[in-house]
C-alpha cells in the first residue's frame, strides 16, 4: 500500500464518535444544577456544536443568569460528560475502518478537539481508537479554541508535519474555519445538516452535505490518494 505525504487530523466529537448526545446531557445537567429549569434543549445545543466546552459555558452562564465561575461550571460538566462517555460512546463504523486503513498505510494521524484532555483520553481509550490514534491535542493545551487554528497547528507540530500537508476531518463550521485558518485542507461532514451552507463548509476542499451518512472509508481513501 503506497503512502502519500499527507497527515490526517481528526476532530473527535461528531466526526470520529457520536458524542454530542452526551455533551448535550452533560451541559443540561450543569445548567439545571446551577440555574434550575431552563429552555436549553437539543436544538439550542446544536448551536454550540464544534465550539469548546469552556467557550460554550462562557456564553450559557450569563445567558441563564449563573454567577458561578466558568471553571466551576466546566468541572461539573466534565464530570457528567466523563460519566456518560465511559458508559456509552459510539464510533462511526466507517470512520473506524478509515482510521484502521490509514494506520496500516503509515499515514500520520492526530486528534485535535475542543474537549478536555481527560475527556479525549476517556473516549479514545474507551472506544479502542487508542490502538491507532496516540497523538491527542486538547484546546485546553493551546491559547485559543476553534475557530482559531491553534489546536490544529499544535497537532501538526506534534506530528512533524507542515500544515499544507495536513487534511482535517471536521463536522462543525468553527472547525472547518479553523482548518482553513491553519492553511490545511478540510473534509467537512456537517453533524447538523442544516448548516451545510455555512461559508466555512462551502470553503472546504470536500463537503459531504449528508455528513456521516455520505461518508465511506473507501471513497475517503481514494480522495486522499491512499491505495
């Protein structure tokens, strides 16, 4: 199997694994604990897909009149999320095949996520993806979260790869914007299909409007030039 001079960087939540239901429930629990009953539902949660947990809580805290420090809200949300993630996190089947094939081809890979380091390790380890994905970067480890390019640039640095040689797989518009800002190619798989016309997605090198329902490992490997 030939190996192109390409490195692949994956977003985690909504791209490799369907963890958004767990993030929604964890955030809902936190808001309920600190603010009582709120109107935070799944539809409102989807507005924050692709945005880091801290950044999400920095917006939601004031919105719901919560005076507690963001660090306290973040700790509570992370506790709930880890409990949910360890109980059940689904890897998209075609993504698992894709990662296995890239690993077999010797393609360098990394995960770059807005989640906490602990959450990333829990999900990657709990799903068995750690057999192939060992370079993990959290937005907590860089100066700015997506849509800033920092987390992707740090992933490329750890892989020893030039940004122009990296391809990012992303499900959210802020991540697609971050990939472009980093000077990387992007394959966009919108988690929220209604956002497919977002300018950040339209600027992607490959846009699969149907998200995971359109993704196949075979087609992705062909697009990358991995045989």
